[in-house]
C-alpha cells in the first residue's frame, strides 16, 4: 500500500461534513499555519516539498507563489482552478465531492500564505452538483468561524466564493479562467504580464489546481521536507490519478509518485488489469492532450527501463518514445480500440473547444477533425496522413495558449506510433464501415504482434 | 402570451447575493452565474429579451451578454425540450459505448442529435468530456449525472423523466 494523504480518510463515513473532517484532524494545518507561522514560512515549506502544479503543467507551486507581486497596493487573489475538463480527468471532481473541506482548508492556508483576503474557486459549469457540495462546506466553515472575520482569533480574515463556469474547456487555461471570472468570454490573455503581476481585475493573482491547493495542508502537517521524501527525484509527494478506458477498475487513485506503470495498470489495488483479459494496445498517461503511447512503450521506456509514474520517467524519450504525466488522466485502450476513431473524437473535442482567437488553432483544429473524419469513415487518401502531420506542426507553438499544442500532440503521436492503422483505414475502406470495426476483429499491426 | 421577463422577488434576492461576491464595480463577474439563473427561470433558454434583461440587472451593455452567452456551450440560444439529454461522446466515453448510446436514444426518441421530440419533452445533444470518464458512458440532464449507462438504464431514465414531466435545470 502506498502512502495516502489526500484520500487517507476517503472511506470515513460523513467525511464530507465539517464535524467528521475535523475529528479526523481537519483544519489543524490551517490553525498551525495561521496561528504559528508567517506567510513566507508557508511558501518556504511548499517550496521545500517540491510540490508541482497538479493541473497538468507541473510547475513548482512554491515558486509560482513567490512570483506574486508584493509591492502592488492592489488586493491579492487566490483563484482555484476547478475547471477540470481535460478528457480522461475526473480526480478533482472526486476530491471535491467526497472531501470538500480538504479544498476549503487548502484555500485557507494558501490564501493566508499569499496574503489574499478574497479567494475564488472557479468550477466548470457541468459540475453544478459539486458546486452545491462546496457551497454547503463553505457555509459550514463560515458558521464555525473558519472563514470570515478573525479566523482562529487572529486578525486574518478571508472570504471564499465559488464561481460557476458554463461549458468551456479553454477556461482551464489560467488567463482564460480569469477572463471568465470577470464575466467575459474565455479568451486566453497574452503573457506577460503573468497573473502573479496582473491577474484577476489586474491585481496580483495566483491560480492553482484543486489538487495542488488540497495538498498544501498536508505539507504543513508533515513539513515540506517529509513530503519531499515521498516520490522519486523531482517528482515528490502523492498524485491523484483518474483511470478510465478498458480496465477492470476505473476510478480515482492516490499513488506515491514513483510507482511503476506496470503495477498501476495490473495490480488489484489500482486498475486491476485489462478488461476481459485482452491485450493492451495504447495508453494516454496524463489527459487527452499528452502523446499516446503504444503497447511496447507503456511499462518500459525505449531504453528498456521500467516506466514509472513520475514526471520524468513518463516523459523519458521525449515525444519520440515518451509522453507526460500531465493532469493524471490515465486512459487505457485494449486491442479492440480503434486508434483512428479515438483520435478523431479528440480532434472533434479540440475543434469544439478552440476559443477562436488564434487562426492556426481555430482553423487547424477544424481541418484536423475533417481529415480524421474522412479517414475514419473510409474516404481518406494516403496524402491525408502527411497533411495531418503538417497541420499539427503548423499549430504547435503558434498560438497564445497551449490549447494549440494540446490539439496537435495527440494527433501527431497517434500517427507516429500507429501509422499502419491509419493506412489500413485508407486501404480498406470496406472494413471500417461499421463504426465498431475493431471491436469484433482487432486490428493487429506488426508492432502489436511483437509485444 | 409570453410571460413578462422579470425575475421573481426570490430570484432577484439570489442574483443580488451573487453580485455581492465581487468587488464594487465588478458586478459583471456575476454574468455567468446570473445567466444560469435566467436560463432556469425562463424556460431553459436565453432569448434576446432575457439577455437584455440580464444586461439591465448587471448594468452592462447587451452586447456584453450576447458575446458571453454565445461562447459557452451550456447556454441555449434556442428553445429546447423539457429535458435536455447531453450525452458525452469524447474519447473515454467513446471507448465504452457512447456511440451505441446516442444511436439508441435517436431510435427510441425518433429524433436525431440536435433535435427535439415531437411532444417537446426531450432534446438530444452530444457534448464533449463531462469528467465522468471512469463511469462511462454517461449523460447529463440538468444538474444530474447519469453514469454507467446501458440500454436498459437509458430506457428506465426516459420513462422516469417522462413520468416526472419536469423541466430539467442546472440550478
């Protein structure tokens, strides 16, 4: 059993209530931080812990906090990114739904560290029922004096509000989220200035993911040094992984970073192996935006080393033979999955979610969707494959925000590793007429056979 | 014929509470939540009259409301059926049978995606990832998630919604 921090008390009945959460030691980190620590000491602990942003980018959280403009006379804001919309990712939803106070306590400690007096949780519109759970938890916290004026009898006061989105993946990008929080379209801003200098209402702002914020009280409880001992190298601590696709036990798991991918997929403690005992075909390790990996690169790196659930090991081999830990949205495909069809659904997703500001992304995502649609439906030509690669290349790096890259990587990597399958669709249109073409008769590539 | 576009006193109190969450002069920040409230209050969609009304409440220009309402996928700019069935179709749901589920609803309700059933009860819509990948396939109807669906569960859901005969709403 790996060490559990975020989900340690997940099975305690009533853990969603303030009463039970406090019984299990909840808000002790907040009390310790606010009564006995200086804000900068908290930032120091977070730096020592090595905690990296859990939303996907993996940027060191303590460093992000230290960028906040302290000379500004404007109010500072902490904004929690609960816009979780990356296909394959549902860990934040689980945490907020089951232990809402872990996020509220994290908001309290983090806001105190940053000197914020008002903080917002921006949650995706579809999670309306989670919004209600959070609002209830916040109400409980106000009633108990854990939010509001003079918290723990000190002169620190904090208000926390939840803002609801309305259906837009792009609002998970931090500056688009801030635009949305200001009541505008979710168009990402040009950077610099970064939010730490000019964020919400042009004030110094830190935007952190739900899981990042919820990890902070644990760091305060056990100290940054102790937290840093969990994990491997620069991948410290525990991470929530949401696992889905063709596995026996889909769900959200907390792992110690450094667990092998093999154990995560096949052990009963986690995914419990592939459904129906079928062969594994592909893995997406960190949400739909990261490169897809074929069977022979999942549990081993190209060098033959064990692949670990860490930022470094998953990206071993770069984009040629590696991927990224990303958001921890872990999707497994077995031999009956059609990579072309799957890639087409992702292309459709990015086309739908492009905000339309930058032409390479606005136009390119639409072209990729169209080309993939025709290949999947048996109307493609061989030059379409290189056309896709070309479009992906021209989007990558040429947009204001990372949605462009995120749309290009899954397509480029699918072609890199599964080119034969794209060619098969083009050469055998009659075989792909039925939308479930590989569900009955798996497509076997030469690479797959070698596994 | 159409009812007058004014929030009830009760709703207005909710809206005013929402506005108070933001600093003075930043009432526009309440636009997204207020549009949800308006959509729920006025038959599940945002007509231009409703949007103009929201603009007047928040003291912003109507165009500021239109550009936001047209950006986000949860705002309906056309009338919808009483129950909006939003079936997720992205990667993980596709792997677990979302295509079959959509086809089943099309057949059962005798409509295509994007259409409303003749009795005005159901509108079928496909949506992108709802963060329910581990419980796929699934759909959202109002604030409720219906997960791990198969044809039997889908049929039971339709019957239940028909019997309840209530308008689904997010809030």
